[in-house]
C-alpha cells in the first residue's frame, strides 16, 4: 500500500473519507486517468479527470497519453477504451457492471438477425458487446445516431440494434425506415408517466429534458431530447429555471454544479421504486476504484482479431461524427 491512512477493511483500503486523497496518490503513481460517465455516484464524478457521454468518453480514451485508464462506467464503455487503446491497461472497478441493452443482444442471435437481412447495413448503438460491434458496419451513440443515419445513402436498408426506443426516435428524426432489434434499457423503461405528469402539474414552467432511450409515450412529453451531455448543455443554455429530467439521476449532480440557481427534478420509477438509478453503473464505488488502482485488476482483455473487427465500425463513427 502506498498511502498511510485509517483503514476500513482487512484488504488495506483506507477509510472512506480518505479515499479521494488515496486514489489521487495511486493515480499519480500508476500514471492513470479516471474517466467517468454521468451516471456514476457523485463522489466518483467529483474525483474523475473527465466526465462525459459515451461519445466524449470514447474520444478521451483514444486521446489520453496516460498508461492506465480507469473506466468508471459500464463494461461496454471500458471495452471501447480497450479497443481504441490496446497498448494501455484498462481497469473497470467492478467487472459485473454490465448493461441490459448489451445483455439483450447476444452475438449468436445477432449473427442470425444479420443473416436474415443480407442487404442491410448494420448500425449498432455503442451499448453492445465487442462481439456485436465486430459484426457491425457502423457504431453510433445517442449524441450522433441521427446525424450518422442521415449521412447514409437514402436507398440503403438499415438494421439498427440493440435499442428499439433509440431506433424509433432516430426513425422519427431522420424519416428513415429502420429494422429494429427488440432491446431496451431497464432504467429508461421504468420511469412513471404518472410521476412525470404530477411533476409537470407541480412545476408548470419546468422544461422536460429526456434521453432518447425512453419510450415514445414519455418522449411525447419532452421539450428537449438528447444524450446526457446534450441534456446538460441544454440545462445551461435554456432560459428555463426548472427542469424535469427523464434519465438516470446521476446527471443531476453535474446540472446542479453547472447552474446552481436552477432547480432539477428527477422522475421516479413506477411504483415509487428507486429503480431510476442504473444498478450496473452504481456497482462502482470509491472503495472499488481504490482497490482496482492498488491491484491493477480487474482489467479488460480482448482477443486481438475480435478487437480489430470491432475497431473498424468505431473508427468509422469517429470519422463521420462532426
Ligand atoms: P449517453 O451516451 O447519452 O451518455 O448514454 C449512455 C447510456 O448508457 C444511457 O443509458
Ligand atoms: Fe445500460 Fe440502461 Fe444502465 Fe445505460 S442506464 S448503462 S443503457 S442499463
């Protein structure tokens, strides 16, 4: 152990209050960078070197000159970092941090889906496994999906996977017919429409900000739809003083920091559950972050042939993204 502090476990992990300093010391020692998604716990966001949406995090992972990337997000995001930077060590604090969208699209079932549509171009949302990326022609994120689809030839049939809600939104924005894989995100499908309507009644001047992974009946209430970063920028640029936010509530931490004078309300899950928080994103903790920097495990490893196949559609996305 490189940091002398009160310890909270037999593993040598410092006490919770000492973790930010201990992590900073280990980070310097390992020449590491901490990348975090907006859905991480606020205390992780506060010590990250960079916070962003999926596209921004991919760009950052490709550009960093750190030797070690600690990815505070979910597995597919850390995989993208490894695909783009194979020479770097990529750590994920909890390997169990998956994603229902990635899990709902197994590589063998996807191969069959493609085989049934041989003339289609395959556009896959970045929320999928490396094995599915390796079978795709183009990767997109929620921030560039509409723009990328609009750049494809008008007569080109397209398969879109794995998020049917994002796919339907892309269809509505681009006017293109997409053949959709039937996946969805448990978090974005859980928001209570009744809870949203109550918030709108209580705050009639509030703007409704929504992520395109939400179902159509919720998007119908939205004033603005976009990726996590786009929602954050909108909360800063809009003249509105109140916002109802239809995405994982981790983003509210950055919104409140960016515009402290404005009010933000999260939409509850159906039945008043707290399932509007992503259970996978929230598996990462400060303790696990410290532990992975201390032990340099768990790492993301990947077969090189698979990495190269998955790299091509990601590179295409980065080239086509404006
Ligand atoms: P963003 O790319 O908008 O950050 O979305 C990632 C995600 O997993 C949303 O559930
Ligand atoms: Fe996956 Fe949904 Fe969690 Fe995003 S919020 S990582 S789409 S399960």
